[in-house]
C-alpha cells in the first residue's frame, strides 16, 4: 500500500481523507495556505507544509508548489479531494510524470468528461439518453437559434467548461436566446477561460438523480445506487438523500445500467458520478459525469457500508474491486444537509469569521463531517461550506425524524449559518412527502 499520501485540499474533505489514511496505516501530508495555519487539516495530518498565500491560485491551485511538497516529503500519492485541482487533467498528468500516483482518473479520462459538450457527443455515440439539444458545441448564436427552433423553447445555454452551477442561462424565446447567448459566453470566458457553449432543452421541474460509480484498473465497474440531489438553490445542491423517493427498482436498474455504461464508454477508473435529470414524466437524461469524489458521497457510504475514500485509495494502488454489482446492497435511508457559513436573510451572502461557540450533534447513525472547532476563524477566501450533517436510519421517515433532532441540536455562534433554513426545509410538508424537484426552493421557500 502507499506509504504516504499528500492531500491537495483543505476543509472537511481534507480531514475526511486524513481519517481514511490513518485507518489504513498510511502517513499523511497536509498542504496549507497562509490563511490556514490554524485549520484542522493542518493540525491533524502527520506533516504539514505551507505552500503559499491565501488566494487559491497561489496555494491550493499551484501545481508546481504542490508537486514540490510531495517530492520533499516523499509522498507517493496525491489525493485531490473535490474542487481546486480535482478535475484538472494537467495536474493528473503531471503527477503521473513525476511518478506520484494521482488518486483519481487519468488526465485523458477527465478531458473526455470535463468538456460537457464533448461528453454529450460521447454519450450519444454510446446510445445513452442525453437531454435533447445540440450534438456538440454551438459556435454562434445563429446555430443556437436553429437548435432551439428544432427542439422547442425553453432551452438552457450551458458552458462546456462550466461547473458548480455556474455558466447556465435559460431562454424562453428567440429574443432571450440572442441576448443570453452573448452574456453567457462572455461570462464563461471570464469564469472558465473558455467560451464554448452548448444548448439543451430546458427540462421543467426535473429531479436531479446521480449514480455513484466505482471502477478499478481492470475494467470492473459497479454503481452504488443513486443520490437524489434535487434540493438546489441556484443550481447548487443544498441537501442530498439516498435512495431517491422518486424512483422504483425498475428505474433504478435502468439508470444504474446507463451510468455504468457511461463510465465504461471512456474506460473510466476510480470513483466518479454520472448525473441525470429525471423529467416529471419519468424520462431520464445524462447531463454530466463528475470525475472525482463528491461532497455528498457520505450518503452513499451510509446506505452501502462502503468507504468511498478508502476504495479510491485501494483502486489507485492497483487493487481489484473484489465485488460485483450483485454484491452491492442498499439498505436504509441517508440524508445529508450542507451547513454553510452564510446569511440567508442577506441573499445567502458568505459569513466568515470567528466561531465563538460550537456544539455539534451526535448519536447513533449521526455523522458530522467538518473541519471547524470553537475558537476557529473561518477565512473569507474559500468555499462557505463548513460542515455536512449526515443521518442514517432504516427508512426515510425515521431518517427525517433523526435529522430534525440533529439539526435542532447543532449550535454555531459567532457567524451566520443556514441551519434555520435547513430546519424549515426539512419540515416542509412537500419535503416530508418526498415530493420535490429542482425548482422547490425557488418556488416553495420564503427567502
Ligand atoms: P454543473 O456542472 O454546473 O453542476 P450541471 O450540468 O450538472 O451543471 O447542472 C446543474 C443543475 O442545473 C442540475 O442539477 C439542474 O438543476 C440544472 N440543469 C442543468 N441542465 C438542465 C436542463 N437541461 N434542464 C433543466 N435543468 C437543468
């Protein structure tokens, strides 16, 4: 097994990876920015190296510094976590060139899925249903108008390089399309340095259902069931659960098979997630594949009993999966709430600063993945997610009851959080019934 792993990340996911390594007897190296001297991952790892200034581009995104840190400390593998360099194909390739194992797919696999319009083309070639839309990229607005006329409005204009819910615009008629196409492409150019755009039919009120994939280096590929991530604000996930209340066993099998086929289409390896939209009439469509571990991976861990980070490490080391699709059993129900340092009364504006008092819930099957502690000052430079609260129980009803109790017990003082917002959300009759789609927060919550 690897002797030492460098974790090219921060926050709760860095802590999560340190824990997995420790259990596996692997030494850990944390990298940290000048703003993260007091961060938990810096303190918990066996070794920690400061690699630069607070701004991510001078630290967590600086490939040369990260590789140097790995070489200096003798780490023989790098775990990228999510965000930062986790989907940077150049980083994956540089690691391989330096004889450091990148815990994730190859750069080439990332490229095939990272470009979303190209991924669509690949899926079409492999007969996996995609949302009706442009075959690949749309290079100018006239072409966009033609595509929209053939599929019908409303449509959604998306950036091929987009991610994190950014770079998307809905157009309900041709005037809107002309206007939004230009703004969306200039936004994409600024945000991602790439203004390649593509167009999809805008699916009204869909569910977002994604499948967790695990694939070893020998072509063994399984899915670990789905996560329902329909609870979103501005196309960003707020709460996730598994299994989904919206699909039955037959649909689960069909979608799971399609997800495995999507991964196999590019000979994918390591952990990945195939995302689908499920229309109100029950049709499902591929939207993208994420070639990394995801924020919401714990809900899958809770219902399958499989530790996804340990599996990523094992697979990267070259171990075979050791189980088949039939061996994967989904049991019970898990729900995750994302706890963010933000102020819902001020448009969910980030609320960094000092945590004066902290009490985190605990109890049977209550899990909190976080990197905060009382007296810790949340720096303003990074993502505002400070914790993930995950509960597990034998069915959805009991899991919601447990989540209610746990959210009510969670106390964070000194900064603003979305805890009250989450409490209102999980008590909404529509959530309780499992009847919600991606437009729920916008339509049913008073913000
Ligand atoms: P990102 O990579 O930025 O996360 P995705 O393509 O995964 O973007 O889409 C994020 C969310 O945006 C989806 O979960 C869904 O809520 C919404 N969305 C994306 N494509 C469509 C579509 N064609 N119709 C309706 N909603 C969509």
